[in-house]
C-alpha cells in the first residue's frame, strides 16, 4: 500500500515531495510495501514478506538524471580525484559490477545520496536495522540506490592503500520485515541537498555521551604527554617527538621524521600549551621547554626567513624532494602569533615569533596565482612549486586571514579574500575538498577545516554574511565525515573490549577509512558558528567530537593488547570498518590529539563574554 506522499504505479510506488514525483520505490513480487510519511519528504519504507528470507534488496530509483552522488565518508562523486587508491567510481572498473559497502563503512548507517537538477534522494537504515549494506550506481543515466541484506562488500574490498581483499558476505537469520528511511530534498545550491539527510539523521540518533575525563584531568594528561615527547638533539635542536610506537617490548619515540611544526607533530601548539601551563601553574620547567622549542624552530628557519615545516625528514612529499607545505605553514602562522603573546606574558620579548608569522603571510601572497590558488607544497631547497592542487592550500588562506587582523594589513585581507573565494568555489563546484591529510592525496576531511576557520575570521573582519554562509557550507561538508550512530562491533574484537563509541567521531578520508580525533581542531569553530548563527546543532556536533575524542586517552594505567600506555597518550586512529587493523586501534600514539585537546581547553579558558558562555554551556 502507498501512504501519504506516495502513488502506486506499475512496478512500485512513486514518492513525492510537495506533490512533485521524485523517485520510484521498486516493488518485489510476494512482498507488501508500506510508506509512512514522517515529515514532508521523509518516509519510512517497510517491506514485509510472506515467508522469512535471508536475503533482500530494497531498490530506489530517482526520476531525474544523476548529477552528483555521495556515500558519506566513503565516496564523493566517485572519488575521481588524486591518487585514486580507494573506491573509484560507483562501478568497479575491474569487474564492471557496482560497489557494495557495509553499513558501518558509512557515517550515516548505509546512507546513499544522489542529486538531479531539482531533487535530492537519500536512503539509509532505519533504527534497529544494522545488518545490511548499501550501493549507489548509475542506471540508464539515472541513479540506483540499493539496501541489501545481509552485510556484504564487493566485488572487491578496499583494505588499505594498494591492498584489496576478496568480496565478503555474512549470513543472517531469516527476516520477514525490512525497513529503510527515504529522504527527499529540494536542491537549492548544487551538491548540497544532502543537508536534509544529515539533519534528520542527527536529530533521530543524537546521543548525550558522558565525558570520559574532567577538563582539568585532560589538561594535566596532555601536559604530561607533551613533556614526555620533549626531546633534545645532539646539534642543540629541541622539539616534541611526533609520537610513540611499539618497538622491542616498549613504546619508543620515533627515530625518523621526528619533528614537525604543525599537522601531526604540532610542535608550535605544544610549545604554546607549555607556556600557558607554566604561566597558570607556576611551572618554570614548562615555560623553559616551550621557549626552547620555539627558539629552536626559529634558529632552523630557511635563509629567506620562512619556517621549515619538518626539522629532519619529511616522508610525505608526493614523490618530491623535501618540501614545505601549506598545512604546516598555515598552522604555524597562527601558533607563532599566539607564541609571541605568551612569551611576552612570561617576560620574554620574541619579535622573531611575529616575524616568522609575517614571513608565512608574505610567502602566501607571493605564491598566489591570479585565480587565488595558493598551492599545496614547495621544494624546501628553492621554494619552487611541488604540488599545486588540493584544497589544503586554504591553510595559508587561514594564515592570511589571521595575519590581516594581527598586522592590520589590508594586503593580507585582500589576499585572504581572493584565495578564500577560490577554495570555497572549489568545494561548491566539486562537492568535496582534497589533500589535507598529507600522507595521502585524495578526497578528505582535513582540507575543509581552514574553510571553516578562515570563513569565520573573514566574517569577523568584514561582517559580510557571505563568509558566515561559506563557513556553514564547510561545516556541513565536515559533518558528512562525522558518525551519526554507534557501531556495534563483533564480540571479542579489541574495539568492543575498549567500548569505543563511534558516535561523534570523524573519519579521515576516502583512502584512510578509520576514525581519528582530528575533528578536535575545529571544535572551537563549531562553538563559534553556533553563537553566530543561533543554530545549536553546531554546538551539539562540537560536543560530540569533543567527547568522542576523549576515548582511550591513557591515564597511565591503560593496557591495550597487553601494552601499557604512557599517561596522556592516545591512538591516532580506530578502524571502525573492514580497513587496516580491522576493529582495532592503530597502536600509533601520535602527538597531535593531545595538542588539539590542549588547544581547545586553552581557548576555552581564555575566552571572554559570549564565547566563554558558549563554551561553558557544554564542555565538561
């Protein structure tokens, strides 16, 4: 039978949005389909069979040609960008068969979205339906959405870079009832009609997860880990090692690619955290460590005054010689501005800190193209371009926006505006952002973060509502990477034993399909976005990231896989799906999660007025 908003036709039921036909829900002989209208354009589609079955396919066919397709956190317009090591296209080119993905590979369970000229169509699993897979592929120039029982993946299964496994298919007990949710949306701006899907999924599954630690405990643990990572080299350089890995029955500091100013190493951020800690806790050793690290990076600057991004090795250069990159430089500029203020509060004048930030801004202006593109990386030897493409260039846009305010520079402001328009247009035109995670070259999450941050900075500088709208656009895209549910793991798996909750966490990229707490980096920006827009959903999403990112932080007694973890350490990633170390943590205790937590707490403690009230409303 067809409910409100649906019309029975030969072959199935046409579902409508505001009276306009949008898609066909295909019928199955011997089964009864019912459609319950939950709100305008949102249906619960329930199928009941005469006999219990162990296999089922519910197929949804939009009536418009597909212009854009997305499987959140898995596939964005077929991932036809970059190194193409992941699920490329919606059809596997080796076999000619559509990809099928387990529900738990997707940030909304089993969700698929396609968009035509006027309407968007989405389908995902209803509550309690957690044993299915999804597929999205073109058919006769249009899209085909499928929800398939039991869980199955294929025709090949992406496991890691260059590593593919055979197709898999589970078994389930016989069912006579199957259910999905269908979400129909009007397309305003192209490649964004999925916002209705995200809003619905968040509203229906949002959880109030309790914090794992108090703020003061997280602060103390973060400082402990920073001090543990602190290292001095024979040549006099001081820095924070990039992380600990298990070697010869112990967690050891990495022996190569050890020091990075931003991204994974977060040397400047940790130095600022120690300066702030020393000032607020009368810890002279912390101040000394922080200043020593910052001064060491100043001494290591290139002859032109530009900061290096890596002191020793640099493993992620896309095949080029040693480079400096936009991600590290952009982060460093912001941190060096803060470092100058903290050093002055500690009674030390370090004008070179501000000079290094200004040098980064000047470099950004010098490399910007006429169209506003900045670039991804440059050879350290002569600063000639290495990799030009990638939204990751917007990290320098972020530096320019901060520099415009700090140095009262109209030139920096104009450059920030020009480059921002280039990169936000790239997101709008493509429906995804790219190349922020430096160890891969693909569609990802991290590359959109500076679009959120710089958008808010430019809104503050110009009061133009267009920048606030653009920041919201970036935040919506980032939310496609955020988990809207809690995955149930196989019994006995390590993540099950650790009680790791995927809700609120964010995946890395289409190539690295595991969760990491990198979303902590933009928690303050979501809080600010909620303040400016009045939309508390952004604050809720920030809180979910914050609490997800506290999981499995060691208090000094945490033992994982028979390995005792140092206080303040945390895994870089959790493999929530069939990828890498399946249903396990990475066992790589990288530096950056602790630095980001300290940064959030530092900003919270330093906030004033409305911003302080916004933080106080939920961070606990």
